[in-house]
């Protein structure tokens, strides 16, 4: 846990005065960036995504980064920037974010043009305001406030930025990009600013994300659909086999029944359980958000533990046989399943894939042939609560928000794990977005006071890391 800020802290006064002085220009620049419709998923916006990268590169140069480069990929470009510290013992930190955004149109339900930023009641509305341009851009003012606070001409850490352009399209070229530039990206820690907090009143730091493995299973029986009267009960039915696979996926306690699935898992500590329990979680409100009527999951774990710290197996799709109106009495020739597995720290996606393949083969009866196709996996990432870099993030956030910072995890998956895997560095999350910001939804917004708290936190972070992590380099 972090300590709250001392009201008489002169450093806090210095940073806040600097932010206030530059607030208007900062928001004007952010608005200019938000006007660029950098929608990576739509080919007609490919030029806009490239323009967004060039815009950011120019602003990073203005900020003071001596090295700024636009890195091409087979898809959309990424932006790399580097500002070395003049301290030879300084740790190296890589900040990750993305400059592409989700599709958006007024007809989707927006109150205003999604690419014409509007400020209303202390909120900035525009596509990308929170996800992720706003959270990337607060680092530009944050590092300048850091220099103003310390009187330095270079950051207290060797600071690097990597801002990709395809995150909203699944980051298809991201891993190849970071493997190709592994030496340039080498860092002691990675800070991801593509995340959020529990709420405006409960600022939090995320400590990890789940990984992901997914597959499609095709089941084949007869070479064609055949008459269920002439042949039913005498040959295996692939639709029945699919249903039996689904039924066998979990045991009576909602644990995944695939042998070896839980191998290596890092269990929750008593302290982590206690910290999760401290959060003001309203299960009834959560159910309304989920548009569900009951909770369900692995026995012995709370809802937050299930979505943050436990692995899962879910049926994403199931099909086979006749789907039209009326009856058609057949044994279908094929059936299919789509499964996904959320993974937690300690699980190896390759091991999970092997285990699922073996389990499926063991479950199927003679006469049912099958194929399994796995997609590209994402590894889980987790930073221990006692890691010095995580303590610095929580301390910087606590200083900015002047209250105790609590800890969460993220149930979803993202490219942060690739950075951890390739660079062999801990991943930390520094974000100020809140659930009501509406990522991917109409009327996406960011709370301006929280955005400036992000600026403030980064102003403190680099000095805290340099002071309290002297052996990291």
C-alpha cells in the first residue's frame, strides 16, 4: 500500500503548478490528435493511422525526446522514442500504449461527432480519449513536469516509449516487431498505460493480466448427412460427440476437467485475497453490468478471484446438423466447437494446448474424426506485490491522489504479456481510466481531473524508481 501525500509537500505543489500552467496547451494538443480517425480495423483509415503515428512522433520530439522513430510493420506503424538519463546507474523503463482506436460513427449512438473532441462537465468526449491516446499523451506532460520538479535536463530513468498502431486489431504484428527490435527495447521494467482503475473514488494499480489460448474443433462422422431412422443408434453422431465434449469440460465444482490444465499455476496468496476483499465490490451491480442473473464459477473462490486470478475454459460457439425451420431427421456429417481458455501466472500456453489436444482425442468415440486448430496464444503476466517497481508505481499514484492505492488484476488479455515474455522484464500498469469511460462504446470520454492525475503520477514515478530501485540496471 502507498502512503498518502503530505499536504505540505513542496514537490507536489511544484508539480501541480507546472501542470496548471501547461494544462490548456496539453489539452489542445490532445484534441488535435483525437481528431485523427486512426481506426486500424478499417482499410479506408490506413492513411489516418500513419498520420497519427507521424503526429505523435512530432510531438515527442517537441517534448524533448532526442530519438524518435516511426517503425513500419506489414500493417500499421508504431512509434518508438528514447530519452537516456545522464545517470549511468539509472534503470531503464519502457512505456507501452497504442495510438489506433476503435471504429466510431455518429450513427452508432454518439451525441456528437466522435472525432471532434468536446468538453462537457469536466469530461473530454472523443474516440480514443481514454483508450488509449489520452493515457499515452499524459506521459508527454508528465516527463516535462518531472524535469521541472527535479531540475534535471534528462529523466531520472532511461525512458523509452513504444506506441503501437494495431492494438485494436489484435496486434497481429506486435510480437514480430518487438522481437525484431529486442535490443532497442531492452528495459528493466515495462509500464503499460492502456488500463484503468477501480473507480474515481478508489484509485488502484493493476498487477497482472490473464493469458489466452483458443481453438476450433471440427468433428466428422459419416461422409454425408444420413437418415436417422435407417442409421440412428448404430453409428456415432458428431453433434452428440460435441455435446459430450462440452459436458465433460468442467467437473461438478466448475473446475476445468482437462488433465494437466492447472499444472504450474501460481495460487493467490492470503495477502492478495485480503486486498481483493477490501475493494468496494457490489456483486448485484456487477451482475447488472454483466446482464446476467446469477454468478457461477469455480467453487471456493469469490467472483473477483474467478475473473482475475483463476483460469477458465469457455464454450464460445457450438454447431452442427440442421438449423432451419421444422424438422430434418438426420445424423449430421459434422459438428464444431469453439473454445477459449483464460490462463493465469504459471500456466504455459503450449502445455495447455497439448493437454487439450490429448483430452479431446481421449473423449471421442471410435468413428468420430477430428481436427483442432489453435490461434496464437497470449501468455499471462503477473508482477509480485513486493516488486520494487510496483511499489514505486503505487507510491507515485498515492502521492497524486493523496490516498491509499489498492490493487486489482485484469481478467482480459493483451500484448503486455508479449513484452514481458520477449524482454524478460516485469510489467506494471499505470492507468487512470474508469469503467464509465466507455471504451469501445459510443460517447467514450475521459475525466479531465483523472487525466491530469495521470500526468502528476508520472512526474513522481521516474524519480521514485531511480531512488528505490538502484540495483535494477
